[in-house]
C-alpha cells in the first residue's frame, strides 16, 4: 500500500492512506503494523553437544544425532536448520526400476544378504571386505577383510555370521534364504557347495540390478561414508581394527530409522 501511495505521489496525485485502504478494502492496521517478534535463538547448552557429535561424524542426520544424545528429534532438527548444519541430500533423478522381490524379511533369520566391497589398505594395497547382514534387523552378523577377493573371503564372512547368530558352526535349525548378486564369488562351485552344506538356500538378484539387494548395498554405503572414507589406512591390520570398531558401533549403538530408532541388536532382542 505504501508503494502504491508513493507511485501516485510521483505522478502528482496525492491520496491519503485512509482513502487507499478504503479503495482496496484493507484495514489500516495491517498497513501500519510492524512485527516485533525477535529472531529465533538457539540454546548453546543444547547446540554444543550436537555440534561436537556432527564434527566427529559429519554424515549423521538429525534423527541419528537425536537418538545418540537422547534428545527430541524435532528440537535437534530445528537446531540443524537454524545453524545450517543439515546433511546435504543427494539429487533425486530418474532411475527406472524393474519389478522384483525386494530384500526384505518379516522376522529374523528369514533372509540374509551378502556382498563385497573394496577397501584401500595402504601398503597392503586393495583389500576385499565381505559382509553378511540380516535383512530384518539390519544387523551386520559377519564380515571378513582380506587381500583375496576369492570365495574364501565370502565364506569366512558367512561362517562368522553363523557363529554370531547360532553360537556354533553347522546346519541351521530352519533353512532360510541368502541373497547375493551374480558375481563369480557367489556363483562359484566352492561357495554354493558351502552354502548348501549349512542348510541355506541361495537366491540371486537380476543381473545389473543392485537395488534388489538394497539393504546390504545401503549398509556398505553407510560404512563408506562413516568409516572407510574418513580414514587413511596404513595396512590391512589397521583397516581391520577400525572397521571392526565401526561395526560394533553400528550393531549396538547407532539407532536405525527403519527400526524405529532402535539399534540392530535391540531390534533382534525384541523380535527373538
């Protein structure tokens, strides 16, 4: 309204504010009102531990931070927004998907998933990390890091997972599914024979469709963002120690959004 009055005045037309308000049907109090609300403030007692945690772990979002610090997630989100600490989101593009059974489960030990990734081990060169997770609890049950990318590495991770879950190495009480891609390691004669000997049934995703093994792929991405990409390993033993500490943290301390902000170990204890 003030802009209109100034424009008319430049054209040599003087109109009072009261008349302009009557013309446009606006109450005068809306023209003269000036907001008095102060800028939002952040309590430093709340912001300090949040800042310390995200400086230590920059990839943590507000839900993870709230779960680890025992704070209300809405309060943490508000502090993130006011301080400009939000985690940068990936751009969402067009990604065509095929219709296929996702890697989900309705109970523990109904479907496990396994995959491999590469880790730079300093003077020991490239290493291969095999992982096995429970698709219901997201618990990382078994893993093995070695210089070999052969079936023996994947077999060691599977055997560790069986010992972690059942306490002994032998045939499982009830057969269940083990999902993997179609790589040479998982389709090799030695690996498939080993899987059958423990009473598991293999299932393979459609070639070139890693999203069908999405849960273990997501764990690998989290591992890379929060552990592998934040360290410069000097050797295989150094990488093994750091990865082992992170997996312990992931299973027992890190809250998971898909599990209702429970840790994988807590989700298994509630479902068992």
